[in-house]
């Protein structure tokens, strides 16, 4: 019974820790929402797509949950981007683009200090990496891009294409999927196929 009680306390402690960290994640997401409501909505949709793609790919419930959290916070680093760049209605100049791209690093840094969530920090850091090495911040290629980051990257791009932007109208899900399929040198084909299957099922 001593060992049973010890194990029960350990489970309770882990559950309390997980609850605390998730509360921290929610607080960070709300901070982003206060800064930029559109980015917060985008992140919520990316989180949903990422979780559902992971489920379609047969990943564990735990992996699905962690991808959902990563999606919610993949852009939280944008709180460190100046308003004149973050909220600019038109396309960014090269120097402005460089500053905007720093959000991946800032997002990862915000998560890196939370014990037990290093994997989330890594996938958030790499969610703009592309298979051909043309992404940022490191120009990582192929299998060196974590699976979670590849899922986030597909979800992020799909959501962006299918949403209105100040400089362009939203495209349909079919058009977005076609772009992702054509650009198979950038995106993981297995992840894109899972998204396609998901969209087809949902109608």
C-alpha cells in the first residue's frame, strides 16, 4: 500500500503540473489575442488543423494534444514584433520581413523555459522550415525538420491561404490543397495527404 500511495501521489503531482503548464499556455495565447485578434484566431485554427492532421496520421492522443498546444502558440512570438510591421496592411519590405521572421525564434524562446515542453519549442521554432532548405530560421532540410514542425507548417500554410488578407482574398480549400501538392518540394506529402483526407471527409 505504501508503493500504491506513492504512485498515486506521483500521478496527482504530474496531473497538477500538466494543468499548471497548460494554464500558462492559455495565458500566453490570451496575451497574443490582446495584441492581435486576427493572429490569435489564425493560431486557434492552426491548432485545430494540426491536431486533426495528427489524428488522421495515427499519432497518439498525447501527440495530438501537444500539437494542438503548439498550434495555439506557434505565433506567440509576434508579441515581440513592432506594431508597424505586425499590423501593416500591405506586403512587407525585405528588412521588415526579416524582423517578422524573428517570431519563430521568439515563440520558441517563450516555450523553451517551461519544463517538459522542449519538443513543443523545437517544433514551433521550425514551423517555417521547408523540406528543400528554403525556409527559416535555420534552412533545415528533409528529415531534419521535426514531424511536428512539418504538420504545423502545412496547417499554418493551409489556414493562411484559405483566409482573407489585407492584400488578397481567401482561396478555397481545394485551391489551397492544390498549392500544397504542387509545392511538394516544400511540404511533407504524407502530411498534405492527411489534410486532404480530412478535408474530404468533412466536406
